[in-house]
């Protein structure tokens, strides 16, 4: 089992979610951890539009939502930088 500390930096992308510690199976994806968070907080999983704006960092390294996790760590959900 993995121990994942979730830190939601871009709370506007994850309404109703709270920071916390989650236990996930080895090989769980970032998306799987977010699903655990949604379940615990009894809220809907973020919309696909919100997911496209997420910039996940795991132990300080950028990942995609479908990247598998293989070690304990801290998951930050940030917002991608947008310019105009």
C-alpha cells in the first residue's frame, strides 16, 4: 500500500475536496488518488474541463493524471499556468 499526502493548491479545480492522507494500492494513478479523495469528501470527481487544467506534482516532479505511483509521497494538485 502507498501512503499519499494530498495537498490541493488549486482548490477551484477540486471543489469540496480537502487535503489529507490516503492509502492507495501500489500502481494507483494520480486519478485513482483523486477518486479516493472525492469518495472520502462525498463530492463528485472533477469535470474533464477541470482535469485538463490540473498540473499534478508528485514528490516535486510533474506527472499526468494517469501516471502510476510506486512510492509513498506528497501529491500537489496545482493549476497549469495560462498566458494570453
